[in-house]
């Protein structure tokens, strides 16, 4: 069985850390081009992934006890968001940061 309570807490923790990083980044204004900052892409990927899947993680054990069409649709959407996360990670590895 999938431990949905732990992943829900993890999701809330990652979302709050991601938002605090964005707040610190906007407050500091160190980077002029955010798209050249690898940490921006990593953080944006985490924020999108965990924000879109938080509800899925929370209701996983209670709603999806049997495999039906809805569970396949929801886990298909999870796979798409996971693919977007990997794309953001790839961009973060690919770019070279600006030297300040």
C-alpha cells in the first residue's frame, strides 16, 4: 500500500520551501535573467510537480482502491506532470549560469 500521508507531508514541505526560495530570489534581485539560473528551473519544476500532485497524493489510498478508468486518467496526468518535471531538470542541467 502507498503511504499517502507521508507523501502529502512531503509535498507540503517542498511547496513551502519552493515558495520561500522564490520569495528570497525576488527579494534579493541578484539575477537579471532568471532563465539562466539553474536553481530557478529546479525550483519551478518542484513547485509545479508537487502543487499539481498534492491532492492526488492526499486521496490516493481512499479513492483508488481498485483500478478503474478514473484512476488510469489521474495517474496518466501524474505521468505527464512527471515528464514536465524531468524536462525542467534537463533544462537546469543544460544551461550555464551567468557569472556574476
